[in-house]
């Protein structure tokens, strides 16, 4: 694969790694929020959307730490951040507990 041609590489080149991480975490939370809207549990532009901002920031930090610990490179680390942001703190805890229980 030719590096530099993908969306993640373009964002990294334009804004840097921090912006890519925060953007992917924001998209992950927005995907989760959209699912809640689709199920009728939230309004799209409700006050709940504001509470997703600190969750996205926190999950971006956690995702970067996990990616660093596992020595993952781009774009895999961006995918990890987005996935963890989508899961959120409770979902991430549930996955971790299930993984730990199987070991």
C-alpha cells in the first residue's frame, strides 16, 4: 500500500497526530450517539451531545495509551482510538473484563 494516500495519512499530514486522534475519538462517539438517536433514546441535538465531548477526549487519551503500549502504528492506532471511543468507558470496561476472564 502506498503510504500518504489514505484519509488518515492526509489528516496526519495536514493537522498532525493530535488532531487525527481527537477527530477519530469524536467520530467514534458520534457513531454511538447516532445509534442512540436511531433507537429513540436521544435527540440528535440534545444536551446529551455536550456530555460526549469529555468522553471523546478521555477515550482519545486512553486509546493513544493502549496503542502506544501495543506499539501500534498509524492507521491502526487511529482505529483503536475510534473503537474505544465508540465503546465508551463502560463498553471498554466490559470488553476488558470479558477478555481478562478468558485468560
